[in-house]
């Protein structure tokens, strides 16, 4: 394939976004995001929450994310625009819904880089010079004042690399991704061969000590969903893809399959590799739960010191690579939000390399601020997970609208059975929010309110000449959805009530029924076809146009 790279227009000044990323680069962006700090901690936390049945949790998580990924693949190929995940709801429902899901997307992307930096510093405690960067507080490792300084420096390095051209960014990440994928695969092979005990699967209090609630809860609360986050990075950078029609679906679907294979393998060898001294009578309190660098320390415990050394190096490269990708992603999301008129137009400005520079600087500043209220890895996971799955919920809703309102639109990748898979994907997203639990979801509610304040200030102060129509009629279902889902979580087995009104299984049925009501309600009141076509013709199509030829 040969051809010329077209420039996407930019109304904010600068060179505009460049279409330089190929299939390998896009796939590397998604895989590089998936294989981050999640693999360093996920197996331990899932085992603690569900016992050996955590293997089932990983399977459920993988299937759930694959369903969501399939929906994203069709949307990303149809409209390959920068920050696509944040923008699809805008074109389906207009301003109010678009602003809401745009904020969910930006919030998620902004907080990933800091959590990956925290992971790097947490594993770094193995080295003598880094021991003063974190201290133990309430059973967690949290940043000290000197640790906060180091975290800010690492964030600055991540931001600086992102100021390279998008082609150099993709090449840099591709090189890191080969290492990031090879290291867990190598770990699976070595531990699986050197120290695997099948008896561990029925040790302590058994294979499934905490029942269905433990299995389902582990999907959202133990880092499983967090570990899979990142498949949508190919969508976020679709505006810079050289051949989006072919490459976006392949990158999105391929990356989640690769991630699922790796994570399930890691859970198998972590469970099978634990020595008897680390397993007590209860999976939730056994000695292995105190390991601060689970896989590296496991390698040391079983006499594989050389593997531990490699894993401590990987504990810098894997999270660092993911931080790199999400810093890029957050700047592209802000670029897309500015084009839609939700945030100041300055965020559309790109430098001569086509980099949205203000978005990068904002990601750096907000990321550094996050270290103050969230000084540990675990303290950020819940917020990121719940914001992410709420962001993902916008894709099946948009999918439903595009299929109904634009049935004849070009679909380079058309999802077979989409009419069935799409509502299932929406139900799955809401299951993940349910399983996150009330302690996480109420914090998400606060973050949503903060976002609405920011979006309102942009409109009142007229910081962007584009004042998108809010389309309250098409957003009538949104407050019902947000509040209603929150009520169900509160009343469920995953809520704070000692005697839940909606016990396990009944809460799942309630979420499924509620999701279907919202899904078909939203589809029915979406923007009229002609209004959607006008927006797509004036904003999306010019941005997604490319002159690539065979």
C-alpha cells in the first residue's frame, strides 16, 4: 500500500492532525494500553477477591470487553475522527448527551497516566534509592513528598515524548509494546514450567469460596476491567490513521484478543506458581496478599531471581508505555471536544508537528494534581474503571441510532448481528457499573457533577465560538439513566445496605430490564436523520477524508 498522507483541517490553527499511523502502530497503541500496570497487580487482587474462581472472572471480563469492542469497531471505521469515543454520542444525540459522554471519556483518559506513574514508583521500591518515595498508610503504599516530586518528573517525561510527531510517537510505542507483550508471555512460560502446582486450585477455602458475588465483583473491583482498558485507543487516534477503513476494526478487535490470552495465562501461572507458604486457610487473607510486587516477588520466592530482575525492569516499561499512550489520547479527546464546542477552542490548536499541545499540557497539570487526593495505585483504580465503562456505554447507544437513522451509510466494517449485540453491549456496560459497587459509583457521581460545572462555564463565558445546540429533547433519557442506575446499585447486593432490596440475580435482572428501556428510549428520541447528516457532512467527513491510494 502506497500513497500520500492527507492533513485533517484544523480550525484552531497549526498544522492539523497528520494521517501517519498504520495498522501495526494502531494495534500497538491499543495493546500497549491494555498491557500496562494491570498485569502487574490484577492477578493478585482477583485471586484475593474470588479465589481460584478468578479465572472465571477474567473470562467474563474478556467476553464483556470483546462485546463492547465489536461495537466500537464498526463506529471507528465509519467515522475515523480524533477522539472518536468521546464524539459518537454527540452526532447521535446532540449537545447535552455529547457533552456528558465527552466528559466521561476525558476524565478516564486524564487519570490513566498518573496511575501508571504510581505503578512505576510502587514497584521501584525494590531499589534502595527509591524506598523513600512511598510509605505504608492504612495498608497501602502512598507517595511521600519526595515521591510526589518524582511522580511529577515522570509525568513531565511522558508529556515531552508526546510532543514528538505522531509517527515518532507510534514508532516509540511500537518498540515498547514488543517488550510489554513479550515479558508477560515469557513470565507465563517460565513460571508455568518451573513451578506450577495443580493442587493450588483447591487449596485454602476451595476453588470458589465467595460464590457468584465474588466472581462478578472481581470483574470490576479487582482491576480486571481496568486491565482491559485501552482497546479503544485505535478509535481515539482514528483521525490520524492512514487507512482507517481497514485498520481500525482489525486494531480494536485484535488488541482485546491478545490482551485476553495474556491475562488469563497470567492468572493461571500466578495461582499455580504460589508456594505453599503463601497460601493459608483463606484466599482473602493469605500471605501472598501482602506482596507489593506480586509477580516479581513470586519469581524470587520460587528461586527465579533472574526473572524477578526482568520483571522489575518491566514494571517501568509497561506502565510507562501505557502512560505515554493515554497522554496522547487525552490530548486528542480534548481536541475533539473543542471541535464540538464543549471546551475552549484553544484546545484545537496544534503545533507544526500536528500535536494538540494545549491538551498535552492540561493532561500533565491535571495528572500531577491527581497525586494529592489519590496517592496510591488502588485509590485511582475504582474511579478510572467506573468512568471508563460509563464512557463505553455511549458506543452501543450511538450504534443503535446510526443503524436506525443512517441504514445506508458506508460501513467498512459491519458487525454481523449488530441489532442483537448492540443492546447486549449496553447491558454489559451497565453490569460492569453495578459490579463496581456503591463505594466507587458515588465518587463517579461527584466527578460527573464537576464535569457539568466545567462544561457550563465554557458555555456561559463563551470560550468557544461554537455553541452546540443542547438538544434537551434528545437527552431526556440521560438524567433518568444516570440517577436510575445509581438507585439500582444502591439497592443491590453491591450497594451499602446490609439487607439489599435487590439481592444477587434480582439486581442483574433489574439492570438488564432498565438498560433495555433506556436503550430503546434513547434510540427513539435521537436526532433526526437530516440533522445528523448535516453535522457529519460539516465536521466528521472533512476530518476523516484521506487521499491514500493503493
